[in-house]
């Protein structure tokens, strides 16, 4: 553990902590939107279809809030919880597949879905950049 601390860059670590906090806050916000405002968001995005089963967006909201809390916890000690941060990058890449599929299923929502997808990819890239410049030896995870 000692040689890991020797390689850590304080500015890079501060940036990673900030990115993890921002990512956690975003996930919590989106989770709350999924639970309380999904119909309004769906309408804003151009979705003309009514959501018939609220259980699915509510479950997604609870999962997003839980993941946001994990990210905020990881921000307190990124070295110890680097796996959570790396999984957040993977999540932001993997979410592109349902976003693309939703675009085919709901063509009227494509522009909004592309916006969410690009945001997630950009945030994943920023997180990866922050991990790289933090000096954490993430390869041994």
C-alpha cells in the first residue's frame, strides 16, 4: 500500500474526487427524476407513448440513487474504492446499448437520447482521464 501512495498525484486525486462527487450527484438527481418526474421527462424528450408500468422507472431510479451514493462514498477514498469508479466508466459505456435500442423503438426521442448518450460517454471519458491522472495503480484491481 505504501508504494501506491508514493505514486498518487494530489491534484489528480482532488480532480478524481470532484469527478466522483459530481457523478454521484448526477446519478442521485437522475434517480429522483426517474422516480418522481419520469412522465414529464418522457414528454419533454418527445415520447408520445404513455408509460404503462411505473415499476420499471421506479426501480431504475432506486438503482441510480444507490449507485450515486456509492460514487459519493468512493469519492471520499478513491484509492480504496477505485473499483466502484471503474465500474462507473463501464456503466457509462454499456448504457449506450439501451440508449441506441430506445432510439430505434422511439424515433421521436432520438435527439434527446443522443444527448443523454453523449453526456454519459463524455462523463465516462472525463472519469477515465481523472483516474489516469490520479496516480492510483488501478491495474491491480
